[in-house]
């Protein structure tokens, strides 16, 4: 920066002596040299301000990312631009394994089919499940595209509510394990709201039949013989809802819902209060409703 100033001022001095007569004749032009020299002397200040603005912009971006980190759910783990997945090419096999379920074997293969569109979106994969009977013949092939935070069979994925239980659970309570695949995630702070497709096992054919609706966080409740759909309405307000569905004529119909929302104005550092609304349904319509305030003691020790 100092060298720049010396060269710039030397250039102005040389310019003056080369055109000395002209400058002396038009001496008012010399007044222009004053602001130019000032700009040269303080040029490092203006450059510093520009750099500072860039640094401030970067700091603001990092601050914004930190404040909204729940929206993006650990892109360092799940985005191929940042992870080991980036070592793979489109079409590479990410998972290749076989499960023994009920009376069949299931060969599971997952391929990388697309990189994320930006740093906050997910990789797209495609899974193929070959259903193999006792004679080692493939009797069915299931395929789904996955646009989620991780693979359906990734047990380390904290945003897959069924990760610990795997992809085989009994959803219709007939004693046979059914297939459930997480194919997507809710947006923003609702990333825990996984989107799943359910395939019910049919023991007569040894095949899986796809249920005709997309399900959200379906957790089978064996005691009640119902499926609990747990959803986060707002993570900022601690607002959640559990909806219990039962099977009727091969369809899921709602039986009960429990909605809970945090009440900040009635809570303190020792007790959290929630408004809990319970609804009971018949034929899809609300039969009765009950509101109550529930307290939860905060253990600060």
C-alpha cells in the first residue's frame, strides 16, 4: 500500500514537470491535484472499509446460518458437497445389503442419482428392493426415490424417528413385519417431520402392498393397535401434535389427537406450562374435545 502511494504521487509530480508551462498557465487545474493527493494518502482507509464491509457481510451470513441452523439440519453430514458422499459419482452404489424378513429375503440397493442443488438441499438417491422367495426367485421389486437427510437404513440419522427400529415394523398388527421407507423430510424447522411410504406384507403372496398415502412419522403403537403420527408444528413455540390412527377396511382413520403448545407467559425457570388439547374422533369428525394445562418441572441440577 505504501509503494502504491509513492508511485502515485511520483506520477503526479512527473506529470507536473512534464507539462509545467501548461499547468502554470492554467493554474486552476492544480486545484484538482489536492483531492487526488488526499485520496491517495487515505486510500488504505477506503480499501480497509471495503474489506471490513465484506467481512461484516460474511459475519452476518455466518450469524444468520447459526440462527437458522435447524432449517438445514447438519448439511456437513448429508450434503454431498461436504461429505464422503462427494467421493461418489452419479450412479454409484451407496448401500448394498440383504435382510431376512418374514418368509423372504430382501436385497436392498441404494444409488446416488443427483447431487444437491445448493448447500442446503439434500442428495437424491434411488432404492431398489428385490423380494426373493425360498427358491431364490425375485417375486417383486420395489423402487422409490429418496430426497431426505439420509438413507432410510442409516441408523445414525437423528432426524429419522424410526432409525433405531429400522425399516421393518408391524404396522397392521398381524404378526408380520411391514416395510417403511423415509422418502423425504419436512422443510425448515420441521425437518424432524419425516415423510414415509408404507408397504404392508401379504403372507399369502409373500409380497408387499403399498399403502396409497404418504405418511408422516408413523410409529406403530402395539398396545393400542394404532399408528401414532407425531409432528412438530413449530420448534420455536414447542408446538407438537400426536395423531392416532386405526385400521378400518384397510384404511387408516383418525381416532384421537393430542396437541401440545408451550405457554411462555405462564412459565418460568422452574416450571414449564403447556396447553394440551385432546380430541376424539368418529368417522373422521371431532366427537369431543378436552383442554387442560399441564405443568412440567424443570430440573436445573
